[in-house]
C-alpha cells in the first residue's frame, strides 16, 4: 500500500537581505512538522524557497551596483546565504524553489494567461496608494492612520495601466471557505480576515506592474510584469510541476498545508484560494498563520535593523538548542518576545537540567552498577506503575498536539514525562538498591524503566532536535528498530515494549547540553552587539577663514517634508530660510527619518551650493547631517537639529 502523502510549505522568503531569527523560526517549525509526519509514516514533500522578483529587490540591486539576478544569487546561494542557513539549521526540505527558475517563470506566464483567457484577468487603470517596501497597493479605506496597514509606513499616490484579477467575484466562495471547517488556523485569524477584508468589500486586485522591470513579463503584453504576489503564491504549485515539465509530483502531493506568518495570512487565505478557484485547482488543506517573534514588543524586521542573527546564536548555543528554544518557548500561533536571557534559561532548565541530566545520570548509573549492560532479569516495584502509564500515554497525547501544530504543547507532554522520570530516580533511590546484592533484579528494572522513558522521549524529540536524539539513542543502546514510531508503547498495552525485555547495553557519550553560565554568556553577547568604534578620520588639509566664510550656512525651519516618489532614500523639504521665499532641498535621509518626525524642526543648511537635480527634482542647497560610520563602512545620518530658540536665517560662523 502506498503511503499517505503530506505536502507542507514555508513562505518563500525575499532575498533582499540576510534572513533573521524570525524566518528561521518559521522554517524550523515547518521542519519539525515535516519530520513528525515522516516519523508517522507519511510520504512527505517539504518545500521552501525564495521570492526573488519585485521592485524592492530591483532597488536593492541598484544600490549595490549589480544586476538583480547577481544580487539574489549571492544572498540565496552565496557563502553564508539562505541555502547555507537551512543546511546549518538541519532543515530537511525535499525541494527548494527560486522564483527566478526558468520553469517557474514559464509556468507563471501560462497561469496568468489562463486567468486572462477565462476572463478573470482584465486590463484597466490603477489609481491607488502604494507601499513600496510591501509592494502593495491599498485603497484609501484600507489605510491605517493614512499609512500602510501591514507595515505602518507612509504610502504614496500611484497610477498605472494595469491588469486586474476579479477578486470581487470570489468574495462569497472565499468567505464560505473561511467560515467552513479548518482551512485557516488559528481560528482567531478567520474573523480578522472576514471583518477587515471581506466585509468592507473585496475589490479587484491589481496584478501587473509597469513601473519596474524585475519580474515575470506578461508574455502577451510586454512592458507589464506579473504582480510579485501572483508570481510568489503559485510557487507552491509550480514547484510540483504544475503548468511545467520540470517536476511531475503535482497529482501526488497537491493540495498543500501552507505555513505562513500572520502578516501574510491575507494573501494566503483570500487571494490565494480565489486564484486557485479561478484556475480550477483544489485549494490548500490548511493555511496556518503563526505569530511573530518580537523584540521589546516590536516586530523584528530587516528594514528596522533590529534583527537577531541565527548564525550567531547557532554558533554560540548549538543548532539543536536553538531549534528547541524556538519551538518550546513560543506558542506557535501567538507572538513571542525574544530575549537572550530566555534562550539561556530554556537551554539550562529544559535541556541541560531536565533532559540532559536524565540521560547522563541514567547511563552513568547503568555503567556503575552493571558495567554498562542492564540484565534481562528484572523485578517490578510499586513506584513503576505511574511512570509506565505515563510512558504509554505520552505518545498519543503528544500526537494530538502535533497534529494540531501545537508544537509547544507537544513538547510540554514530553517534558512531563522527563520530569516524571527524574522524580522516579528520587523515589527508587538506585544508589541504595545498589548496595544490596539481593536487589539486583529490582535495580535492573529501575534502570530499564528509565531507559524506556528516555527512549520514548527521544523518539518524540527527534523532530525537534534530530542530531542530539541520534547521539542519545547511541548512548542508550537503542537499535534502529527501537527508534521508530511503531516501536512506541501504546496506551492500551500492558507491557512496556520489547526494549524493556532484553539486555540493554549503554555507551557513555559526550554531555548533550552543557550548562551555560548565564552572566558570562550575556556579557559575551552584549559585547558582540556593541558597535566597535571605527577609527577616527584624519583631519582634512587646512582651509583659510576666508574660504570657510564663503559657505553660507544658516538655520532653516522645516515647513513641510515628503518622501520623493520612487526613491527609497530621498526626502523633499520645503524650508523657511529667513529670506521670505520658500526653499526646496532634497536630502537622502529617508532611511533614518520619517517626514512627520521632522516637520516644524529647525535644522542647518548650506544655501549657496549650485542647484542640483535628483530624481527629476531640483535641490537648492544641502541640509547638514552628522555621519556615524560603523566598522563595516555603513553610514547612519543624524540631521543637525538646532534649538527652537535660534532664529530662522541665523548665519553660522
Ligand atoms: O513575506 N517573526 O517574505 P519575507 C516570525 N516573500 N516570523 C517571521 C518574522 C518574525 N519577526 N519575520 C519574518 C514574504 N518571519 C513573501 C512571502 S509566500 C508566497 C511569499 C517569517 O522574507 C514569517 O513566516 O518577508 C513571515 O510570513 C515570513 O518570514 C516573511 O518573509
């Protein structure tokens, strides 16, 4: 009989920068689910990949002075890139898709044409509010305080000839889908989608762009590229061979379970099923929207620059410790506050103390009392029952949580068993039994029961910390056949398992999780985050006072400030320079300030520089900023803001 299939995916990440611990969290969680399903005997297809098109990538590549393809190649496949990160984190994906692969590009063109041919895509003109970092058009009513509802940043007016997808046509079936069964989880996200997006009225979706080139061209209308989200969402299908001949697994594995972060649930639970309905394909079995890892309550993000580096943490703490921490600490559907203290505490209390100690103490006792081999002759005792019942019940309880993707609760069940086994050592006092020759058989039973508790624990922890479990299985002398789901004891059984019945030979090994000195480690981590002071720049050659006096520097007041269209960096300032006329100056400080932070402030400008054109607009002078440079040469600009008491037009001397 062929195995039941299970297809699971992560979002495909933007290779606009190195990935951080948030991406790692999602991928590790999906990996644990995939490994769990394999353990349960499913034929699993686990897909991850990268979402490589779009304006943001095009702009980043331009800034870096390379082609978009070269830019993404480096981030995805280069040293220390995304592929390396997943290898490091022991991710067991079966396939990796890049949306720049030829087979995907060709398939997207066919899919776009199919929706055009069936009338679900039509040509129109788009007027709207556009958020560049999110690459999303919004209607006025969707904005929150006039800003992008996803990221909170300012949006700008945009208009272009474009193709539209008839999303409005699918409002009813999508609502029915959301309301029926368990398509979207956690359930709390269903109301959010219906109330925030479907009830206010689903508008048709703009699905092509002409303002940039880096995307899948619409083959029947060159000049248009396919909206990056259409390109991205269909990766889940093209990676199996949908609309292409690169693979032939679509029939076998479709439909998927899509694991995504909560901020992209809207795309996955509204737009994605609507498009699948349009092309007549089955919708995903489930979309699961997990929570965010936050720092001090705020989202970690590449653009905010407050990211935590998974490479660094894996190097300091070990891959399994990091994987475990992420999945043990934060309920999968909710946000979780990341901190180094929490990470260290979890490793020390759960992995070093509870789990690691149980294994090392048990193995050490078997060596000490039996020279490494527990004899087959055993004698049961009163404290055994509670431990043995828990051993038998835990796999089923764990499975119930794992099947619902409640990974932290699955681990909770395992740690209940670990705690019970540790307590069992105190109850049975093996060191006292060992002193009495007549208690050998009893001592053998105690050791076998402990080893059985560890064996069950290891099977259940394998999806989370696979490398450590492989090492620990060696230590407790479990054969390959004793590491499988089928070898687990069952709740209704009255014997423990075959493992409990034969001689067991242990092999002492390395400490699985050494205890971490919290204060010392925190200090080390802090030192890594402290920016090193770059060497001071040498003072420039002398100028005369007369030369200096030629620079007309004055205090100006910022009357208004706005972002310059299509530029990531530039802000346009309208200034009062004391002359009575308004002055326009452009300044490349958008990365460091939002316009609304600056309006009303007084700054310093040099006024007598020749006019200069930037992004089609004229700048008459320059606002002065102090440059903070780190050791890598990254610059941070601090606008020279002066006290409100200083009058506008005051000259600097
Ligand atoms: O959105 N906490 O890519 P992306 C937890 N390309 N998870 C986080 C996180 C955080 N702080 N930050 C990111 C995209 N993630 C699109 C997806 S799919 C067809 C296209 C995780 O690089 C989380 O899973 O911005 C989130 O949804 C995903 O990374 C976004 O990655």
